C-alpha cells in the first residue's frame, strides 16, 4: 500500500478532504483520521460517510481485485487507486494480486483509524 499526496484527486475529490495522516503499519493496520464527507457523488450517488483513499502497489501486468463487506472481487484499474468506504474500525479490505499463475492476498484493517462523525 502507498499513501496518496494530500493534493491528489481520487474520484474528483482531494485526498485531504477525505483523510489526514493516513498510514499503514507492518501488521496491515491503517492509522489516521477519515473525515466525514457528504454527497460524494463520484463514489455513489449521495454517498456519505468516511472514505479511505490509497494506492495498491503491484506489478503493472498483475490483476488486482479488492473485497470489502460491500463488494467482492472488484477489479482495480491500472491506476491502482482505491477508495474504500469505512463504516467501522472493525472493517477490513482484502487485496488479491494475481500474476503469471500465482496469487497473493493481504487483509488490511481499519482498526487504527479515527472516523470523524458528521
């Protein structure tokens, strides 16, 4: 996983609007603050809540898919940027990378995040 710069845009929203100080530790636990966002239409019409923006580090020729409580095996495009709607610090994000007939999977936890409320 790689952090995105605060001034980067994902789905038309600046990363700094979504989050502050987000990092991931060696145990795959995200830390930092997710800001409460309203009407994140590019994510989903009228979407509201806490969203984490990150970039998956994987070879360009790999197939990358993510799974959460809301989606299963969703393909990630070549930008490798992911926006994850986090409803609880109990949530997890599973990343599966397949390349040359081999696959690897990692599970990331929202356990270290602070979720700002409205």
